[in-house]
C-alpha cells in the first residue's frame, strides 16, 4: 500500500490552499560529494569514534572566538558533514504548484521555437541541428519531459523504476541542448542577469503563461566598493553576491537598450541588502563544487538576516552547470542542472520561472510571521575594512551582522514606506564576489583577494525587511540573540510585546527524537511548582511552550514519508517556540561583581535542577542571564533544550570496570565499521554542549554528569574575564536596558578575541580541545596559563585592586578543580563552588571607584551595585 505523504507549507498554492505533495523519489536521492585536492570523497563518511561534528556549529560563534571567514567556513564544513544530498526531484517538489512538469515542457518548447534554445540530434556519426516543428523536435522535447518525470516526485501513472522507453527508430539517438546567449567563456554577472531576465520575459510572452505577473527579478549588485549591507559577517569577510533576486518594487523603470536586445532592469541601491533578497548566487567559470561550498556561507548569512525563513535557497552558475540549493535545519539539498541535457534544461526553465513568479511561501517564509519593508539609515564600510569599534553598542563592522537587525524602536531613522512597497514575504540568500574583486582569468586561485584600500564608512539609507507580528499577537521589538545557521537548532531569540509587556520568544529547530526528554523535563519542572515551591526555582528561567502548527524539516519541508525518514542518516527537526521573561544577556554586565553574582545564582539554579532530577548539559555564557534590575535574582540558568531527566551521582562514585570494557569494545567495533550516509537511521550526537565550555570527559565522549556541568561553570568564569575589557559605559547600558537589550549593528567595543591558547578550546577536533584543557589542571601548565591570563586582565580590566581580586578568584576556583595527578579535574559540588564565589563577593563587597557601571540609582541618588 502506498504510504501517504506529508502536507508541506513549502508547496502551498498561490491562493493559500495547501496541497498534498507527491512522495519523494528515493531512486534519485544520494549523498553529495565534496571535491578536495583533486580527489572526490563522500561528504557523509564518519566514524562513531570521531567528534560529533555538527555540534561544533558555525551557528554559535561565541564573542571571544574568531569571527573570520576561515573560521566560519571550517565550522560550516563540520556543521554540514553528512548532511548534503543531491535530490533530482527538488524542483518538482518545490515548484510544481507554480510550474508543473507539463507546463515546463510547454515553456521549453516555446523558447525553442523563439530561438533561445537549440537542440542537436546525435546518431552515430550523424550530428545535426534540429529544426522547429519537426518530428525530431517533438522527440527531443518528449525525451526531456519523460526524463523529468522519471527523476521527479513519485507518481502513480509514471514508471520510475527504469529509464523511459524510446521510440524504436531512435534507439541509438541522443540529444544535445544548448542555450543561445548563455556564457561559454568568462562569466560576467550583469550580462548573465540580463540573460536570465530575458528568458523570463520571453517565456511570459507565451500563450501558456498568459496573465502571469512577475513578482521578482534577477540583478547584479551595482556597488563594487562596499560589502553587501546587513549581512551576518565576521570581520573582514567577503560578503557580496554575484547576483541576487529582488522584488519588482526594487527596480527602476525598465529601459530598453534597442531592438532585439533584452531589457535591462536596474535595481535601486537602497534595496540591495541581505534582508530583502529572495535568492542570491555565485558565478564560477568552471569550478562548480567551489561555488557550492562558497555560497553556503552566504546562505547562512541570509538565515540570520531573515529569521522568518523556514529554509533558504541559492543558485550557483558555471558554463556547464547551474545548481539550485535549498538549506533547512537538517542540512542541504541541491539540484544539479547540466544544461546540455534535456531534463536539466526543463528543470532550469522551471527554476527560473518559479523564482520570478512564486510567492514568498514557496521560498521558505513562515506563514506565522508577518514582515514589512521600512526605510532605515545605517552605516556600511568598504569591503575589507572594519569600522573602528567605539564604546557605543551600535558600532558597525565591515559586514554588519544580520542577526543584529535594527529594532523598530531603535535609534536608526525610519521613514514611512508606500503601501505598495510593504511586503509579507521573505527571500533567500547567498553571496559571493563581484567581478572587480576576482581575477576572472584565474578565478579559482583568487579565493582571498587583497582588501580594498581603507576609507571612511558611509551613512546610507536602506530598505530593510523586518518582522512585525510573530505567532499571533506578539509585536516584534528586536532580536536578543541569533544563532541561525544551515544545520542545527538555529536558535533565534526575539523580544516582543504581549499585552503591553515585554517577553521573549525563542524559536529553535529541535531534533524530534528529543521530544520525550523535553516533555519529561517540563513535567518534572511543573510538578515542582506547587503551592510552596523551592525558592531556588527563581534562579531557573523556565519556558512556556507556544502552540503552533507543526513544522518539520524532513517530514513537512522535504515531504519525506516516515519510512523514508527512518532510512535517512540526517535528523528530522521540528520547530519549537517558547516564551520566557526578559533577562539581561551577560555581555551587558555592569561590573565584575555583577557577573559573579549572576554566575553564583545560575549555579544555585543548576543545583536545584539536579536535586529535582534534571541535568542541564549545556552550560555556557549564552545560557546564563543576569537580572534586569539590581533587585531580586541576579542570575539564572536558562535554555533546557539539551536537558534530560537525571539521577544525581556522588563525587565518590566507584570505578566501573564493566563500563570501561563496554566503552572500549564499542569504540573498537566502530573503528572497524565506520558509519556512513548509507547507515540506516539518523546520526545521533553522543555529546552535548558548547565546545569551549565542555568538560574534558564530555569532549572525550566519556559520559555526562552534573560534575561535568560544574567544570563548565569554571570555564564560563575563566573565559569571561578574557572575553571583555570591562563593562560598557553607563551611557550605553541604560539605552540597552530601555530597548530590552535587543542587538544593534556591529560587535560591541568591549568584546575581545581569546588568545591562541584558549582558541584551541573551540577546536574542530574535540580530542585537541580536551588535551588543551587537561594542561590547565597540571600545576606547571596552570602557572603558565595564569601568567598569560594575568597579563590579559592587566590590559583589559583597568583598576589595580580589581585586577588582583579577579586573579585571586580564578586561583581559588582553580584550586577546587586541581588534583595532583593526570586524572583531570576534581569533582566539585555546587556548595563548594558557591562557597568560593560568596567568599570573594564578601571580600570585594566595596567596589573600587570607577568599577561599577550600573545605570540605576536608589531614591537618594546613590548608584546601585
């Protein structure tokens, strides 16, 4: 019996009605392959003994980590390990409501008759052009159509178990297609976009598309001096697309260049930014795989620029191959179109027309989030430049983080936009270089061109797309945190107004296999919120689930059946939306004293979770928040996504020899039989957490207890004092509080990159990270580390007394974990760690002059602490 398919938002009709998607064509789904150093290797081969790569995700670059292109590319490689697939039915799945296979055949025929496409009939030594309205023309089109059906989604009336049969008199015939005007040498972006638009315009003149209206067009960026605005960009990263797709309102009046020539559509400069584009792409003269790898970085940037997107899309173009890509929280699908083939030419027509005619929902916009276009004033820097950081939190970097979208009530000026320009649509993105940044005669060796000469940043107006309402009546205020990427949870946290009160919504794509753990964790929390709850629950930020329509990556976006999902090696993810109270992120700390208070309270909250039977498993700076005001709890532990039910263990737990034997046998077995993409079932991570904060045992895959979380708290404390050079000024902290701590553009000036010894803690190889941390707990190596840390603190924390106090605190906490052997850190209890922090807080109760930037005063005008 045929298994029923899932219903997909992504294939909803233009009139808003949903349809049942066809079942995916399993015959033509295969792992993607990455070409490296002239050798093609499967991207999907890994071993169970290796690190769980996608946990070290580009989606969560920490403040002190390197924010460079190389670091992001490396992390994306890990993140997408095992998660890229070639899927021949992708175009049919996504776009059949707009351009069906039958309609695409009619369009291809019309373009053939219009002279835009040519076909050659190859039969042995015979190689001849095919003319219009001939038997061979009909046969060539029918062959392309039948091949497209065979590679498309499964249909009951199509035999897709073998290659469609051919006419008897054409048994040995093949067909070679060519696109007249498609570049055959060096690709130049502007002429290529004119050509794409010409294909669309010619197709819209056909009777089969009568009455269809263009909503979007292709364009090449016109600014060759600046990085593409409003992109998530590490410092000095190249973030300019070769081409983009923009809404029709983004173009000047059409200007014909003469009889027989295509119309040139000129985009308005203020629309060229990462929040407004639907799709962008990369041009490579020949290296298709390099284009695919490069455009991933820009798709990631678009996920951050447009957090309302369920998935994002991109194109890469070479002289022979056009590749269409879609990325969701489970990874990437891509459709390769080799234009010499009839099926690929038909799919190429379908993709181009769908891009121009489709609505935002077809390209990933969530129907639960409304967006609008607003005119904003912002700053852009020249490509390759980094705007000098200032004390202001709205300093702009060379490529401003798209996650730092301006809040609607921010300082950026806003002008009203005509109603015709208001949008309820989202667009997909990617980016690459412009022609002026790349040596086209040797482009594949020009991956790192020299930066442009430094010049002053410029203030410009931008048409910015922003959310307005989310999941019902939640009014958007701004983004609090954004870790959206191409694979993983892609957590985005926004501040909204609900009934005139500020609250926080967290959107994250959770692994469906974690559903039972999460439900049990929330049940345990609810059970302990009785009439007389433990006062320590005030130090846990407990979420409330928001009811939404189910949205899954594999089951709904990709429309795989349950039986197909079980065979895939990638995880199915479901969108989860949770609401919490607003708290202050750590980066807005008022003083060292303020942070230590918050850390202590978070440890108290963690102890409460352990006592009621919950293990957090993801202690990091991002998952600790501070109180918004000096009164009440000064800190909380938050984000229970990785939490599990737990039975606490004693610090004197006996050595388990049987467990050791089992672990050794498991690792030896998996070395002999490495897991691959063909292995049945999804890839499951055997360790959780944020890499720089993971305990040594967790990094080595040796289990996870609450003692490992306590070790993570120590790393939070240590890395905090080398991540910042003191708090922001009071003049910037008060506005941050007033806007609800929503992010502004750029990297705050008080954040510093970790020194090389500590950057190893976020290494791709978890064994390397573990070895680096082990050195911290040997007395000789700790002494070396302490000298480095003291030197950094002397530079970054200005007051002598405060610097000495910070060093004393780190020494006292290190002594808790130090053991005089090579067995790693000691098992430290909550009470021990809290005791050291309380002792330090008592000794340092009176803050040195100038070391407190709390923006609040008491009724007598005295500054609070």
